């Protein structure tokens, strides 16, 4: 017997609404700025997106949207776990082991006493024409040290490229590191210092979590990347150039401007 309710369609429609809400809140009317999340990505894609403001020719399909939504949910949960309101005072002791609750609360409060958390804040680098939102800045109260952390979700294959032995790929996260360092440029200016950066990964298939440090030297690379992008785009649409336009050939498979760009080397399936 067929299910009378098309849950998949309802969920797809819900995701479409949430995506539109996110666009309206974050990007509407600000399309001329580069997205910090595009750090280290294809220069041609950045040009279409923020200079030409071209229409999307290859929007993500509904399955891809559901996969991306999982990443959004994990992000929201991780950020919520750092919020002051995580622990409710309205606990029904008949349905909850109070000793476990207060033990967890004590561990949580120890971290809250040691750090000041800044969650999901907007960044703006006018000299580079870049804006975006960082996930987490943690300021150590005693020392004043400032740490920047960005949450990333990935499937097991990408995890193996980053952390595995058999399929390890040294440059698997360069784009993410440039993105993080872009946030770092703002954080260093805003807080007067930056003492450490991490990409914090969550494997969507296994729920494993692992932090990967990013060298502070990446700040200079991020600044150079955006400076070069700005200078290149003043001359018009960048030519195809390996390592920059695109960064890697496979990136074209997921580009929203694939048909608009029409790379000559791309093999259509």
C-alpha cells in the first residue's frame, strides 16, 4: 500500500523555503561582495557569482539539498551546544537522572567559566570586498588567547582523503583552510590577536569527530588569494588556469554555473 503522504516532497519544499530564508537574510542586496566561504575556490565561479551576478544554470538537485541540510543541522546543533541556554532549569526529575544532569552541567560550566564564546558572527573585510559568517571564536578568559574554529561535515570518502592512510590526499582541505583563514583575517583585526585556528570535522556517516589545526601562516595566503582575485576580476572574466580556474577539474561537477561557464575540458556524463 502506497503511503498517502508524500513526506519527501514536503521535506524538499521545507528545505527550499529555509534556503530562501537564509539567502534573504544573509545575501540579498549584498551580492557584490565575495563570500568568505569561496576562499580558495575557482576564480571564474567567484566572478560569475559576485561580479557578473550571473543566473544559476545548474542549481543543486533535491537530493543534494537534503545532504546539505544535514550539514546545516549539525552546524546548528554544535553551535547550540555552546549556548548559555542549553541547560533548562525546568527538569522533570521523575524522567531524568538528576545526578547525570548535574554532572554534565558541571562539565559544561567549567568550559563556560574558562572561555567566552562568540557564535555565528558576520565578518566584513572591505579592503578585500569579502563578507561572511564565522562559526565560533573562543576567547580564553585568563590568558586572553583567541581561537577560531569552523565546523565541517563530510562523508566517509572525503574523511578518508583527509584523515585516512590508503586514500590520503595532502591538499584535500586547502580550500577550507583558505576559507577559515579569511575569517581569521577579520578575527585578528576584531579581537586584536589570533592564537590558533582549527577545522572541526564531523563524519556524517559514522558520527566521528576530529579537529585539524590550520597554521596561522595561512592568513597571508588568504589575504594574497583575495587580493589576486580582486585584481584579476578588474580585468574581466578570468581565463581557464589550472589550480585557480578551476582549482581542480572535478569542482566543475558541482558548480552552479557549469553551463554558463562551459569549460572546454569538461566531459559531460
